[in-house]
C-alpha cells in the first residue's frame, strides 16, 4: 500500500506531499474535512 506524507513534517502552505510505502506508523493517517 502507498500513503501520503508531508515532506519533512512541514507546516508551510507550500509544503510538498510525497508518496511512500506504508510502514504502519500513525503519521500516515489522514482525515479529509469538507
């Protein structure tokens, strides 16, 4: 499985989002709020 992560744990508006192999850590959990 693949997951999304914010590169370097950045909080900047221009932060890059990268795709990784899932390693089971909680930092790959996302919630989309509409």
